[in-house]
C-alpha cells in the first residue's frame, strides 16, 4: 500500500494455481517474511502438476516439486492438518 505497487507470479501455458498458503519464517520480523506454497495444476496433457514455493516478499520462484506420475495432488491445502 505504501509504494502503490504489486507483485505477482504468472503460470506457464495456462496452468492453474490452487489456493496459496503463507508460511511465516520462524523469527521473521516483517509480515511478508516467509514463503507461499501453492499447488499448480496442468491444463494440457503431458504436463506435470507441482507444488510452487514463492518468496513471500518478492514472489520470486524459490523452488517447485513436481508430482510423480500417477500421483494426484489435492486442489487445496485447506482443511488438511498434517503433523
């Protein structure tokens, strides 16, 4: 709000991102100090879904974990409580 700018991440080839979840960095001092996790689903045959990891401040892609063949990723993490 202060800088009147925004940051975003764009999908590749029309892939569809799912519900993002913010994970705060332990000991972080700013509200955006952490990462954003989002499942991304392919819209074209032959492409793999993946879990996207973005920097919470810059939205730069830090990593992605592709799903192995035959494994289906949930559309959302909402309501998934995993220890």
